[in-house]
């Protein structure tokens, strides 16, 4: 499973995991870590939006 660091406005780390590739995009899990809790959500992201986020540096693949 590939993981991507999400660039944010604060110092709290956020990670996006690719769960499944489907015809027109991806099902992803987004994990936002805060001081005393985690916010976890599963969402759809289109391939076009994913490629734009990579190209602009909003997300960056993490080393395995």
C-alpha cells in the first residue's frame, strides 16, 4: 500500500494511503494526527485530482 505525506498549514502530520484503484480514481484513507487524537476518513479522489496534487507538491510519496 502506497502512502503519501499531505502538505498542510500546521505541523500536525497527515497521511494519505491508497486503498484501491478503481476506473476513474482511487479510494484513499486520510489520517490526520493531532496532539491527542486521530481523524481517519475514507474517501474517493479522482485520478486527475491525484495527479494535480502530486505535480504541485501537495502530496509526496513516502519511503517504504
